[in-house]
């Protein structure tokens, strides 16, 4: 986790100035999250500040830090998946409701119980103000509830939200808010992430490019084509009859929730789709259908993984990604028993498409009531991993988890340079030299399907995953996800961050002015010794 690993891998910093005490630090890793780093460990020894932080003593900034890798309320710690840290909660710690603000005093708890969230807000004001949370572009109650639980003030009117500390956007207005996100703010999206990964055609292009360079490492994407551009290559997959033994699934690029998807074995239908795309200036993705998927109780399913992408500023001002895979998620089952596609069954969407938006309308859909996370048409990833261990052994569970983590990290690495360039070109300029930290993060909903041999395949990526809570299971999983995301990315925010940023800018400006004055002094002396420049020449 970032408590121990990040401290050991970060290069030793120079002693901080007064204003540099506002620099962002990585908080302890919550128990539901796995972290993957994309950079190699540094061989440099830890700085004095890092040693103080890892020992639980006070850092030079005056903040009291727990020992590395510890989190409030956590018990013993165990190593999982080749050193990725997972925590075994103590008997007094509820794993499903991890602490996000540290331990409270009994007086504070009594105040909260009596006055609700208002008590937390009043205490925050006494300490110098309240962090503000822009929820004007999000209609999810679970998001606002998570912010309020931290003692933050949730702002709903858009005309009053531009100066909030955190912008949480869940609609198409994301580009407008990028331009308003100052260096002391946070926003829950990366510029360019939508175009790079969330669009089906862009994802296919990026992944096909990486497959050509690293075929073994990127074998988790089914053979994929983009129409109309790749129709000639598709024609070579068919014989003279125009009918293929392989089955192909076609997905319109501009649609979601299973709309417009169909299965086919006929070249004529693919040609017709390509022609329609060309006429409408649209695109579609064609993938080889996974005909032998892993089944649960005879039903096809997919996994919704939640992958948090955050960042740390490098010494050169670049992006050093910090990636976290949530240890829970959703298993979404079809509602019709699966059988290999035939011309008669290809149109049965509730048999072949795992989209929740499609299957929830089926008469056979079973809502999970929250009492048993392994029942119903939507289940938890935590239950599924236990199911794999019970059926195939602990070794297979660990092997699968590592494959899922590798799939997520490799996918994001394909677009890392683009994300860095987009951030530098989109956000308002940071005049503090990056001392306020990286200002964006993003939760990606990564959809994965397993074949009969439990090999995971990347299906698609959602940069606006739904946080609708239709069941107690949804409420439990998504609330923990958002709580821990805010803890990892925004726990060090303060209502005074804007003033701190302005102070840093003034200090840098004053330091630059003083440096310019010092460097100008030798030039003046040299000019006097040579007779005063052009003026001295004319007098002579």
C-alpha cells in the first residue's frame, strides 16, 4: 500500500519550506483496495521525513502519521498476491464500513449521534472551514452521502459550485469543469480518458496496437475489428460461402447498455453494417464471440471491476500513475440458461448479453436482497472469488486475481502518455510548481468475461460507471468504493487550500524576483567598468 511502498520508492525530497507543508501525501490503503504501481522501485534510501512518517512520529509538516501501511481501525496485516497488501480487520473493525476519517472521541460521536452530520460540519468549521463538494452534476445519493459523512458541505446549485474543493461529475459536462479545476481542487475524471479508453473503437485501436508490439502480454482482448475501416480484413475471415464457423458480436460505438448489439456468422450482415456506419459517419466494433464462457449455475456472466486511477507529480512535472483495484465488485448474470449460439438462439439477448440494463427487465431476474451476496442475478465479486477458491482451490483464486490486476494495469498503461499530455493541455496552469499534487482521479468500470478455462477477457471500459443503488448489495459495494476513493485521493484536502496555493505562488514569484535582482548585479558592475555601454561610447 502507499504507506510503506510509496515511502520506500519515492526519492528523498529537499527540506520543505513553510508553504510546502501543503504538499499532498498518500493516505493509508483501505482494506478493500489492491494497489498496482507502474514504476520501478527506486534504490534511493528513504528521506528523514519518510522515516518519520513510517514510524508514526510527527512529520516536518506537523501532521501525525500512523505507521506505514496502517489504517485507522485495522488489525493484523497479511500479504496477498505477491506482496500486494490486504488487511485482516480486528474484531472491533467492520470491514464493510472502513473508517475514513480516523478514530473519533466519545464526545464527537455523541455530538454526531445527537445532531447528525451537522455536528461534524460544526467541528470542521471550528478548525478553519469546511471542504466543499460539488454534486451539481451527479444525481447519485450514495455519492453525496459519502461526502457528507466526511463532514464536507455538498453543493447542489451549479452556479455556486465553481469554487468547490472537489468536483464530482457524472454526466457529459466534464470538459466544462476541467477548465474550472484549479491546482488546489480535485475532479473525478482524467482529461482524455473517455476518448482513449471508454469509446469502444478507440479502445480497440489502442489495444490492437499494443497486441502487435506485445502479443503475449496483451492477449486478454478477443480478436477485434472496427467497421467500416476493417471490413476488408474481416472479409478474409470468411470462406467463399460468406458464412463463418466462428461467431461475431457487433457493438455500435455510440450506444451503451446493450443497445444495437447483435450476433452473426454472416459476412453479408457485416457488410451491411459497414455500409450503414459509413453513411451515418459512425463506427462499430466487431469481436469474436466467446462461445465457451465460464458459467454460474448454467448462466453466462461478466465481472464489473472498479479500478481507481490516480496520480503523483514527478520531479519533472509528469504523471506517475497510482492504480488501485477495489477488492469487491459486481457479478452480473444473464437470466436465460446458456447454450452455444445457433441461428435460432442468437437473438436471445438475455442468454448472450450480460448487461444489467437488459436483464433487469426479464421475468426471470432475481434481485439480491442483501442477505446473501451469492444469490440473485447480481452478486458480489467477493463472493465470486470465494466461489472460485471453493471450486478450484486457493491457488487458482490467487492466479485469477493476479490476471485481473494485470489486465487493468496494462490497459491503463497503453494511454498513460496521452493522459499526461491531455492534463497539461486542459487544466489551468499550475503556478505552484506542482506542489498542490495531482488534481484528477477516476474510477473506471472495467467489464471482464471469463472463458471455460477461467481466462479473463477485456470486454469494455466505462468512464461513467453507474452508482445507482437498486439493492442493498449495490448500496454496500458502491458506498465502500466511494468512501475509499475519497480517502485515497482527497483525505488531505482543506478549506484553506486556496489560500495555501496563493501563498505558494507568491513565494515562488518573490523568489524569482530576488534571483533576477541578484543575477543582474554583476552585469551592472561589468557595464560600469567598460564605460557605461552605448552612453559611455558616445561621450568618448
